[in-house]
C-alpha cells in the first residue's frame, strides 16, 4: 500500500520524469545521428576540396602544356627552309629557289607546302637529297617531282651533267 500511495501521490512527477528520460534518450540518439551526418559531410567536404585542388592543378598544367604546344609546334617558314638548304648543302645539291605554297590546317596537324627548285649534278646527288629529306627528324613529304636537263642560256642546248629538279614538298607539323 505504501508503494501504491507513493505512486498515486507522485504520479505526475513520475510521468514527467519518465517523459524527461525518454526525451533525453531521444535527444542523445538524434544527436548521435546528427554527429554521424556531420562527420560524413565534413569528410565529403574535405574530399571535394582535394578534388578541387587537383582539378585546379590539372588546369594549370593544361594551360602550361597548351602554351608549350604553341611555342614548340609552330614551325616558322625560316626553320623549314634552313633545314632544306642544310640538307641540300650536305648532299651537294644547289637550291635555286624556294617558294612557300599553301597551308592546310587539320584538327591534329598542319600541312605546309613549298615549291623548291634545285640543281643536282647527277641522279645520285638528287637521290641522296630526297632520301635525307624524307628521313629528316621533321616530317617532309615529297608530293611532286619534275626533273629536266639544264639548258645553256646562250645556245639553248641541254647540258648532260646537271639536272634541274622542281619539287613540291609538304612539311607536317603536329599539334
């Protein structure tokens, strides 16, 4: 009876205390869930920050690569002509004229054409010149070749020893 009297006398306080304990347990449970979500969000934020740093680094590298591409792949006319005249000098062929032709740009490369006239002492010298051109470190393609005997300007006779050769050469530059 004492316990029944005790419960009936403090019934409101016991219910309030039980509700308070239940509220505290629920609050701790929700606090734990929120902490887990907060730590998960913090990890996601850190991961995204690392990804962002990597992307920024890649963008800087890509910009640097693009600037190097512009610097190193763009062959100027002078360097191509110098390479051809150096090869001609090494093979005993005399360059008479060089005339720049058309330039075609594709997505991955540029094809620059040159019309070049050379004088070779014989077919052997001409063959060495063409072979050295095609095996040069830069890509040269011979698209057209016309060979004729050199004519004497005074008499109009063809000379047997020299050959006039006109070539259409394309230099390929990759991006």
